[in-house]
């Protein structure tokens, strides 16, 4: 059982209640960890190529290779989380002890040392590897918190809304303020290091706040705390809905991730106005937030699967429209790219909202509570997809002749457009096709929406 400080008592009628300050603390943790994640996803590739000064192909290789090394960490870590028993609970200790390393690493990830080419590559590889591991340390336990903070489906729905709100605000803020803030400094080198430092400090403070302000109220049985690793792995591999959902989620992360990584290049070089990237990020983030509050009602009406498919088709159409849109027609460019940012929230809502059904499918079969393992795997898929996206973006840019500091050619501009629109469109088609084969035995659509979370 989970006992000790930070583990609350059960409320009447078998349900545990959550205070407003706990919900706000939970949301603060989401903002802190996700601001770093989104900042890295949007700007790290550009920082590597145009600030640190390494080639696009090398930068892409770093983003890709690190995740394959990181692959050995997430599942064992999720398994370890499920076995954790401390005076602070099962999940919260990782927020307490992971916050400072996570924030400090985030700051130095955007530091550009004046060293040789080989030293820069080693530095970039080492720091990116550290932030990848540390993201798992804080993200997996935080994502699983809403399964232990309450056993009340309505309260879990409220937690989901706070998670969507704070994660959406983090995305909008990270995308909108970075370019203007960096422009205030004499060089991008000092500007990005300042942004990294601010991001790191903010992550530390908000993760501490999340630890202090939340409680674990739902306990698990001793039997489930001692599930053998082999049995857990076999259980996951025989969960067909989870396997299909994971394949779809991977394609979604590649689709959205490569668009995010290429977005800054698209606005700097194709559109010719970097400040518009901030406008699109802010407006798209706000639109996405507004839309997501309407989505639960839509899902209850048409079902999660149909909603997921519709989100995929709209995303596909949007990316194809961006590809053919003339970049000199600024209003059209803005509308299409703001829509793309908003659709990111819609697609992620579908992906994370489908996960509880896949977990429930396995739970109905063998009664094993393995939330930590499943969230660890989903978190890993999110990271792999993001890194494949970053790596692929670097490779494609290099293949089309992109070189930092040089005047872009017609071929390199086409490469940026292909990276920002065509490859994301292909991946959007694939993640939509996969979800056609997704089926669970969970008949309660509302429960899926209430238990789902946005961002791992």
C-alpha cells in the first residue's frame, strides 16, 4: 500500500475529493515540465544549426540517436515507479528529486560554448541525453498523478481540464515569447541561454509547487505492487488496442513534431518574417485551448474513435493546404498555420483520451494495475516520435542543401516546405489509418474522456 505524508484519506461514498488548490498545483506541474518540452521541441534543432553551429545532418543524428539509447530507460523506470513506496507516496517523490536536475539541464541545453566542432557535438549530445532521461523522471509520474489523486471520474475530468489548460498555456507561451525575447539580446547565443535559464528556473519552482500541493489518495494492492517485470511486459505485448494506439500515436508525434521543428525555419526563410511564428504560436495556442473545452461534449456525441479519425483527416487537409498556399499571401499563411497549431491540441486530445480505454481493456482481462508502465511507454513513444521528427527534419534539410548562415536557395526553401508540410501530411495519413483498426471492449465513452490526459 501507499502510505505516509502526502497520501490523503478517502472521502465519503467511496470517492476521494480534490481541493481547488490541488488542481492548480497539478496544473502548475504540467506547465513547468511541458514548457521545457515544448521549448526544446520547437527551438532545439534551430539552436543547434544556427546558434551552436553544427550541421543539420549532425543535429538530426543527435536527436535521433539519443532516443534509441533512451529507449532502454522508460519501461524499466515506469515499472520502478509502480513499485515505489515512500512517505511521500508512489509518484510525488520523483517530482521532488527530479525538479532541480531537470531545470538545470534545461538551462545549459541552450548554452553555446566556444569550443571546437567535436566538442560542440559532444556537448549537444550529452545535454540532450540528460534532458531526455530527466523528462521521463518528472513526466511519467506527473502524467499518472490523476490516477492516484482521486478515484472519482468527475474529479479526474476536472484534472484533465486543468492539465489541458496549463499545458496549452505552456505551448502558447513558449511559441510566442521566445523569438521576441531572444531579439532583445545582442546575439542569439546570449538570448537563447537566457530563455533556457528562465525556463529551467520556472520548471523547478512549478514542479516543487506540484509536489507540495498534491496528494496521493488512491492506493494499490500489495499484489499489484509486486507484478513481475516479465508478466508486465507480456501483458503490454498482448494488449492489441494499446499496440495499435501506440503505432498511431507514434505517427502523430512525428507528424506534429516535424512541423514544430521546421516551423521556425519556414517563417524565417520561406515567409521572411520570424515574428509571425510568435503570432501563430500564440493565436494557435489560445484557439486550441478554447476548442479543447468543447471537445468532451463532441466525443460524448460521436465517440472517441470517430473523433480521432476526424482530427486526423482535418490535420492532413491542413498540412496539404499549407504546402500549396503562396507564402506571400500573409493572411492565408496565418490562418492555415494558426489552424495547424489549434489542430495539434485536438489531435493530442484524441490520442491521450483514447489511452484509458486501452488500459481498461487489459485491466478487465487480468485485473492488473499497471498505469505507471503504460504511461511510461506512452511517454517513451512521445519522446521517440519527437526525436524522429527532429532527426528527420535535420536530414531532409541537409538533403535539400540547407546550410546555416548562407542565403537560402530555391532548393533549400523547397526542402523547408517539404519538411514543414508534406512529411507531416504523410504521417497524419498514417496515424489516421492506424486508428481505423483500434477497438476496445470499453463501452463507456464518457469514461474515456474523463480519464484521458493531454501530454505525457
